[in-house]
C-alpha cells in the first residue's frame, strides 16, 4: 500500500508469481475453513465476531444477558465488564480489519491476513535485498511462501500473528531506509507501522523496541535525528486511538483486556518482573519447548538455517549482516525465554507436536527472520559445490521443502487442513443440533464448545470450581434452562458429576443427542 508503482514493476517476475500462487492457495484454504463462519479456536471466532460488529455498528462491546451471575457468560478470549462482553486480547486486528470491512460489500475478513501476508513478503524481499542481495532475497521469499507456519497462519486468518509480522517487516524496511535517504515519509511510516504492529500484538514491545533503539544507535551518523519527530507523530496517531479504545472498553487507558488490571507501575520488583516475564522463568520447560518448536517441528528448514549459520557466518563481511544476525539472535532468545517458559496445553494430546499449537505462531518471527541464512546456504552451495548441477539442485530443494510443507499443512492427521475441515463440519452439525433444541434460549455449559456455539448461544465455560458451580445454581434458580455439552458420560462419570453437583441442588439429566463423540444434556433440579 505504501510501495510506489515503479518499485512493484521492477520486482523480479518470479516474486510476483510466488505471491500470486501463495495468495491463491491460501485464499482457497481460508475460504473453505471459514465456511459457515465456523472456526476452530476461541481467539479466531472472537476476533471475527467483534471485527464484524465494529464494521457493522462502529462498536465493539456486545450486550450481555442481564441476569444474575451474568459475569460468567463469557466465552474464552472475552470478559464481562459491567453489562458488556468485550474481547480479552489486543484490539489491533479487530479495529484494522473491522475498518477495512466497512468499505467492502462482501465478507473480506477471512482473506485480509492473506493480503497482509503478501505485502509482508514484498517488504521482506525489499529489506533482504538491501541487507544481502537479490538472490538471497528471492530465495528468502520463496522459502517464506512454502514455510508451513507462514502458510498455516496466513490461511487461519483471524489470528493476529501474521498481520503483526507483516507490519513489522514493513516497518523495519522503512527504519532501514531512514539511514539510506532522508525522505520524511520514511520516518513517518516507520513510526506508524511499528505502532500498528504493536497495536496488534502489544506483548512484542520489548524485542521490537530494543531492535529499533539498537539500530538508531548504530546508525546515529546517518539517520537525521531531528526527523524522528515524524516517527513519533506516526506512532502517536495509533497510540491515541489505542488508548482511547482501551478507555472506552475497559475503563482505563492502560488497562489490558487480558487481565483487566491497570498497568500502572508501583515501583515494585513484582510489577516489572510480571511485565517482562508474565509466565515466569522456567528453564526446563524452555528446553523442552525449544527442542520441539524451534528445532524439531520444521526440521528441514532448521537444518538449512543452522548449516547456513555455521558455514557461512564467516562471509558476513558487512556491518549490516552482523546487525541482522544480532537482531535475529536477540529476538529469538527473548521469544524463547518469554513464551518457552509458558506450559501451553492446547492440543487434545499434549504429546503432539503440531502446527496448531500456540508456540508456532508465537515463534513465527524466529522462523521467518532465519530464512535468509538458509537462502544464503542454498545459493552458495550451488556456486561452491554444485555449479554444473545448479538447476537440478535448486529444483530438488524447492520440491523437497514444498512436499514437507504439504504433508504438514494439508495431510497432518491431527491439525492438517483436511483433518480440520472434517472437524469443522462436525462442529457445524453439533451447533445445528443444539440450536434445534434450544433455539438460542437458555445457557450451554461447556468446557470447549464456545468456539462453535457462541455468539448464537449463551455460553458458560465449564470449570469445576465453587464459583462456576454456584453460577449454574444461580442460573437454574432463575428458571433458566441450563444445558451441558461435552464428551458422552458413562455411568462412572455420571455418578461423579452428580456427587459433585449434589451440594448445589442439580444433577445431569438424560442425553438429548450425541454426535461425533459429543453429547448434549439438560441439567435438572434435585427433587
């Protein structure tokens, strides 16, 4: 959007072809996955709903059913504040996509991340071409277009991670341009795009901020410092919008939806430690997650990257090569410590190493910024070792890596495209059955069904603690039908639940239907 037409026309034809194929295939995947507005993650359904709401009504908050214990009627990734349901995550994607949707007559929300990804790839090409050379840039974009994580989270388009990284790639390009030329627009766009990226994922502020500060220190002789005021202006526009929206939704400019607590520093060590390491510091967990999600999961790419670093680092003959390497190492270490200390269990089987696990999208900057090292190795291997078999070698590498990605993204039996399509069809069937029985009335208590029942159905996420069990009691005391959706209950599990719920005055009723390993029940009062 900020690239001049002349630059686009001068791009290598191969890049245009790569982008065209990437956009076409991921758009097809996104369209098929979003049919029926059914999603496989609470984050994505919440982002889709609130972005659509903002596009249609210029408001985000959703009215909550005004009953006793209404604060429990919030699906995952949302919170109830007062009489409104609001998103619990960062607002950037919702506002950006909702604003764009206002001006489009068809539902473009499932495809906006793909367009952002394509722009991110363009900026990645331009940035790597400046830092390395044309060949490394070309191969970096090719590797990016077939990287399983980039394909997966571009097609799963309501996650914010690809949008964030695309904005950061564009921002870094303009930060780099500031040391090469003196155009005011570069300074403005660098600040604006950086702020937009952090609006989308504020949790990335530390490594992004440190990278920019380090760059400005190194380039202090070439960057016109007084023009940085334009970067402040660009960032300030986004900052004012973000603070205003936070105030309207959460009651405080510095209040975040994740915790609903003000981020006002008290000067205590605990505050700063929680801000920097909200998931703590757990070396054993870090080692385990780093092994699985930084080395093993995309092992062919990992091999090329590590070989490129070991063999070719001696060829880093320019300061900008070392700076790029330093930024990548620093960001990778920080993301590893930050997210690797978090024990995430979002797969049905914790032993699975899958694309859909949150670590993959959190480590996305690590994967993408490492690709020039792999590209450099691929090119150098042709020049130094296989000059006569260059075309055969390059074709072989591209085919092998593409086949690996295809197997992981499309054919993986746990969270591949085909498996997920089948799961979403099952969810749609369950959702229709629930609607047939409830007609949207009452409350469905479910541990995980919120992602395909909400917002058509009032939901309470089921937890076996006293507060949630009392909330169910409160609902039933108001003569509100309460249903339970989860795995089919065998006699032992029914006995356990009835014993647990007996003190609260209700029990599990008869099974109303069972579909695809999910069963639906209505709760009954103990008489």
